[in-house]
C-alpha cells in the first residue's frame, strides 16, 4: 500500500517530526490540529474560539486531500478541561449537518503550546 503525504498552507505547519496528514488505501489520517491560525501563527483565547480554529484546520487538511466533512469517519478531541465539554460540543456540531462521525474526547493535563484543545481525524479519501 502506498502512502501520500498531504500538506496545505491553509492549516498550520507541523511543529515536530510529523506530517499534517497521510493518505493510504483510501483513508486520510489527519494529525492533531492545534488552534493556531495559519495566517498569523496566533492561537485565540477561549475554548470556543480554539475549538473553531482547530476544526477549521482539520477541515482545511481534509479539503486539501479532496474530501469534505461528510467523509470524516472519526475525530479524537484532546481537551484540558472536561468542564468545557458543552461549549466544545456547541462549536463542533456546527461542522456536521447530519450523521456526525464517531468521536472520542480525552481529558489531558497539558497540550503543546498550552492549547486548550487538539483535534485529529480519520476520513475517507478519494
């Protein structure tokens, strides 16, 4: 099985030794996306704004691979505060009109750059 690296300037570049995404066998594996604005390099304040930016970054990579939100099979959200669960859900739900993907939410003690959220995804890819 051949693998293809997927990159886009519409999402922040990797901050370590990893790719934004890898496509293999019709599946796209999107690395965890911090809430960094790719145009400015700035991370917004507040969990709602950070969730929105992380999801925008995920979607930019999914779209760069030729897919869309409907092709996302699963998302994993790493969050620093489980008390923010409802606020995160309110923003996250806006990315899926119907039939949302499978999902896991995992509370962690710390994320890179002290972000409040990081989101990774697995999607079907043409």
